[in-house]
């Protein structure tokens, strides 16, 4: 059975941007070889973390959204666990509402809901 998943991968800041791209491309290739279809990839770049992990205050964040067979995700997570450059990761199954929300967000249908400042 195939579901749609979203994985956030947090990579060590010690890497160069080229190494980060190479690592993410390696994981994309692993997923595609296993039968997954990449729906969307979003690179957040070097971002400050809320708390330190392994004495590092920043990390490279990447979000992968993909359709994959259920058994592939566990194999993917094993690969992430074995990689020393991966500080953390989280994979979730997207329900129909999350899939719809992500699609609308990518299409620019959702605007920021920031309150307007009152003029003095």
C-alpha cells in the first residue's frame, strides 16, 4: 500500500552546502529507487535551532514530501540513523487534509494571517 509521507531531515552544520545537496540527493535517489515519487522538496538552509543538539546551535533543514510504499519508510529511516551527518529526522504519514493543505500552500493559496498594526 502506498501513502504520502513528509520527512524533515536535520543535518549537521559542519557540512558545506555542496555536501548537504549531495547528501539530500543521495536520500532522494534511495527513495526513488525503492519506488517512491518525490512530490516536493523544500530546503530551509542553515537555521538556528530552538535547542542545541550535539553542542550545535544551527543545522541544515530539509523537508521531503513523497508517495511511497509503507515498507520503504522504515528502510529510509534506517539509512538516516546510520548517517553521522544526520542530527535528527522525523517522518509522518500525511492524511488527506494535510495533503490538501500542503498542495494549497505550494500553490500560494494560503496567505500569512498576521494581524495588522494599529496606526497611532
